[in-house]
C-alpha cells in the first residue's frame, strides 16, 4: 500500500509501534523508557519523496472544504493565447518546492500561482489532480527537476522533456535515475533496515517499468526514431554508472547492453537526423557513450562512424569543433587497438611485423591532427571540450598501451627484421606517452573537482562533472605503465567521487587483464619485477 497523507516525522520504532514520538534528538525519550536505543529518524529526502494516491488527495480536499478553505489550483497564464504555460510551485510540509509539469511546461522558468486563502498542501493537491494517474502515484514533482539539474548542460535532454513531459519511458527513467541519485547521496549514513528494503523494492519497480516501456515503444512502428526513447536508453546507461554495474569487462553487463542499444538506435535512425541541429544535439551524447564502450571493451567503433562524422564535418559548423576531432581520433585509435589485440590473440608474428609501422603511423597521424586543431583554437574553452580533452588522453593511454604490447611481442620474434634497439626505443616512447597522458588527467582533477571539494557542494548539478571524470581516472588507475604516484592519485579521486557524489562505478576498480600472450606483457631480456613492465589492466 503506498504511503499517503502527511509524512510522519516520528522515529522508526515509534512509527512501527504506532505510538506518539516526542521527536527528541538524538534519540526520543519514549524509546529510552521502552528500554531500547532509538533507531533514529528518517532523513529529509524520505519525507519529501513519497507516493500520493488519488484517494489521499481527495480526502485532503474534502477536509479543507469542510473547514471553509477555498481551493485555487489555477495556473498563471498570460492574457494572449500564444503564451507558454508556466510551472506551478507550491511548498510541502517540509518546505521543499514542488514542481508539476504539463505537456506545455517550460522548464527554464517557473512561477507560483495560488490564492491568498489556499494552503500549500491544498495547492499541491489541486496541481496533482491535473496529472494522469501513473504520475500521481510517484514523485514526478521532484524526479524531473533533479535529473535536469544533473544534466543542466545537455540541452537535448531539456528539449525532449519539454515536449514529452506527460507519460512514457522518459518519465520512468527520471524516477529511476533521480531516486538512485538520492539513495546514493544518503548512504552510507544510518538508515533503518526496513527503509533500505523499501527503497530497493521501489527502484526495482522503476527499473522494470522503464525497461518494459522502452521495449513496448521499440515494438511500435517508428519507435527507434522517437527522441524520448533514445534519451531513455541513454539515461539507463548513465544509471548503470550510478549503481556501478560494470564490475568486469563483461559483454552482457547492463551498461554494455544499454550502450549497444544506443548504437542500434543510431544505426536505425540513419544519417537524416545529422542534417538538423536537433538531430546532431541528440546524436553527440549517445555516440560519445558508444565510443567509450568501444574503448572499454577493446573493440572498434561502429563501421558507420566514418559516414556519420564525414557528414558532420562537410555540412555543419560543429564539424570544426575540438570534440569532433577527438571523436575522429577515438575512432582511429579503437581501430588500431582492435587490430593489435587481434594479432596478439592469434599469436601471429609475421602479420604483426608487417603491420607494426603502419599501425604506429595511423595513431601518430590521428594524434597530430588533434594537436594541430587544439593549437589553432588556443586550447579548450568550453566545458564539453574539457571533458573531451580528458577522454582524448584516455584514448592516448589505451592506444599507446596497445602499441607497447605489440612492441614487446615482436622482441620475442627471432626472424624480426626490425632492430631490437628500435623496438626498445619505441617501447620507451610508448611509456613516455602513457605517463604524459596520465599526468594531464591527474592535473585536471584540480580544475574539475576543486570547487566541489572546497565548497562541499553536493547539489545535483555537480554530479555530471564528477561522472565525466570516472572513465579518464580509471584509465590511469588500471594502467601499470603509469607511475605509481599517478595511479595513487587517480585512486584517491575515484574514491572521493564514489563516496561523496554517489557514483558507485568509481568504487568498482576491477583488475581483469586482457587475455594476451606472455610475450606481449614481458619484452625480451626483461624480468617480471622490472619497474617498466607493461602490465596494462582493463
């Protein structure tokens, strides 16, 4: 049965015993007289995020009417018929602002409209009665604002919610993500055991509803072309980072499945959306997630990448942005990565020698293209470019680690025509590039997280900044070719992000190694205990 009515502020034990609590801090006297330790009180989030049933709303309205209070649930609107409707605000019993959305809601502005005689709870009830039943049974009033505050810099998400603010997969995705965010931020403080079980049950319901609504939408004709479905799958992939489901490099993990779902939808949608500004705005976050998945899973980017990026470069202004060139570099880097790992798994010395110099030239040429663009544009000024800069150095670490494996492998080939001294020089260059890339990522911690550490700001807006640092920091942490102090600093930052911002993926640092032959990990005439042993983990 859903929680209804005014939330009780009594302690856990008094609510369970159904007795009046004196609300004393840190523990109530009634529990003390009962002979037990007071288990504590619910947190503010638990008092705010509660379900409301239509029956409870009806009873509150009836009581208010009996007392002679006048209901006023009209929304403020302009006199002209073409004006946009605003978001009605109200205050609940805890003082938190309530936001209610309708199909014409403008998420960038809000206004309060209530008569002087109406009470805050009456305003909330009258606003909720205008929403469909599925939304009234959940905390839509809070989940959408939290999600949009987290991704305040992603305009495509705001636009989609402005158009699809009623019912469907996007609403359930907002419930799932926001409730998980609130739960992660609240733990590991003391929470009553029953509250934890109830929260997990609620999250399971939201996840099931989100997945079923996405599947139902994709079964409909044109479902893959719906922007709200595309955004929902992207939110599901981001949700998996919050819960930390990617513990191993497992192709069937939820994060990998959602990311492959993004690629399937981009593939189905084709190139037509890339000719519109709205289509490109929705394309970039989804394609970026697909590229990260390629780096993590040691595979190539989609074969359509050259076509997609070619259209953007030739026909649109964002083809000249720094983020565009980083995406091109990642596409080429993953090709080099997949080719090298394929040669090593096949233990093919002949093919490895034939393609060795060509693979190095491909990676260096792609790197030079990015560096030239960064020089001509005087560095990166935008927040998106700052994130892409870190992602670029993550790809540098991964690409040169693969070159390092191939170099080690060829030192064991007796018939290799390449001089051993040249291979060792290339190996030293790879280690230098890996450590330089790792150092840039470590230096960026101060820029990305310093204000968060100094101000102790835990608002939803800073969560996205913390999430964008997870993959770059993990690339440093799992690379044994990086310096020990670099790995230690990356670990400290990951723990901070995981504990302070609730990004559980930052706490899951798996140590599975890629299945490579021993020759790729240990070069000729070098002992396993050598400081420069390139044991790259993923």
